[in-house]
């Protein structure tokens, strides 16, 4: 999959990472946190596995505020 010797891919739960603490320089989450039921646990895990002074990068979608009823009705009708 890659010629890099220090890269691996693992499928795991974001709420319980199978890595020792203080193990990574960088943790990157791109479009994942919004899909995890316990977001606080996922962020705690990311911070747990980072070395002191490590970096966390999260890029995701979120909604601020309430979805307007008319907009919700329009969206609902598109997917029926």
C-alpha cells in the first residue's frame, strides 16, 4: 500500500484507541469526529496518545444552532 516503513493503517474505535499513551507527535482527524457517538471520549483518547507538546488537528462539519423548520422540511422532502 505504501513504501514508507514507518506508516501503518489500523481500523479501530475512536473512543478507545489501541495505542500506548504519549506515543504520537501528531493526531489528525478529518471528517470523523461527527460520526463518533461519544465525541468527548474520542477527543480524550486523541489527547492521551499525543506526546507532551504534540499536535491535534481536527477538520469536521458541525451545525451551530437549530435547523430551521422550513429548511428541514425542504431537506426531508428531497430524500423521500
